[in-house]
């Protein structure tokens, strides 16, 4: 497994593998009991807690500074969202009886902001955008296989949707600003096409719309903005060497 990941350009440390295993196990075991979801939190936050306590020393100074900067960005984004939600729900009756969607959205924003800031610090905008776009393409292919096992023509048609993601992953390194503009435009298109604007409707955040907005539109829009801000003097192969986070 380690050799396979290295060929993909990623050399995870033992800490990263253990944390990833905890996250995957916690998600899988939610089918048994949602109490196991706490394992996801341990996988995501446990390594950082151990590093701050001085019990885990696997990061150099650059990685520690980048991680703390990402944590500050996550604090700002999640804090601003929390104040906005309090202001929203205390100005009238919005039909929200269950606090779970709000808590889930805050966790998603916290995690997404930290991951995005960390990747941008480690890899820079071009490689981060390429990684996210390839992940999107692979995810769509997996979805196509799961949804079209009974029909090969349907699988072929659905899998074509993944092609633009791989194409944009290629152009992100060569023409970052053009790719960034296309990603911002794609974000606006998907936002309208999938009716994600409904999260701001009479019953906000219903049916997990907030999480979908962050995890689906967020990477595309953030990658697009990062590429648009990418300077012409940036190395096209920026930070190809992998961090050991």
C-alpha cells in the first residue's frame, strides 16, 4: 500500500495512516451506532492534540506553522459562521427544530477550511487544485460504477461527466488563471443546477444542503479563486516534493 501511494505522489506517515484508519472505521461503524462517530473526531483531531502536548514529534517547524495557520483560518471561518447562524435563528422562526444539521455544518466547515488551508500551504494552489479535481473525477467514477452496474451504456454515459474534472486537473498546472475562471463558473452552474440555493430558503440547512454546498461547491470555488490569484512567477511544479503530514 505504501508503495502504491508513493507512486501517486503521496507518502503518508504512520500517524496519517492511523488517523485515516480511525476516520474510515468511525464512518463505517455509524451504521451500527452513531456513538462510533467519535472515532472520526479522534482521527481528525487526535494527532494535533498529541503534537501540542509534545507527545508526538513528527512535524518540522514549517509544518507546525502551516498547521497552526490553517487552524486559525478554520477558527475564523467557523466562528463567523457560528455568529451568522445565531443571528439568523434568533431573528425569527425558521422551522429548525433539530440542532444536528447546524452542528454538522459547523464541523464540515471547520474540517474543510483546515484541510484547504493546509494543502495550499504545503502544495500551493496549482497542486492543490489538481489534487481536488482528480479526487472529484475518481469519486464520480466510483459513483458511476455503483449506480450503473446493470447497464454498461449508462455507466459509459455517466462516467463521461468525470472527464472535465480530469481535463481541468491537467490545465490547472499549465493555464491556472483560465482554469480558475472555469472552476468559478462551474461552481455557479452547479450551485444553480442542483438547487443548492435552497439552503438559504424558509427552512435553512434542511436535508444536509449546507454540507453538500461546502463539500461539493467549496473545493471547486476555492480552487478556482486560488488559481486566479496564482502569480505568473510561480513554479509550475510547485512543491512537488511531498510533506510528511
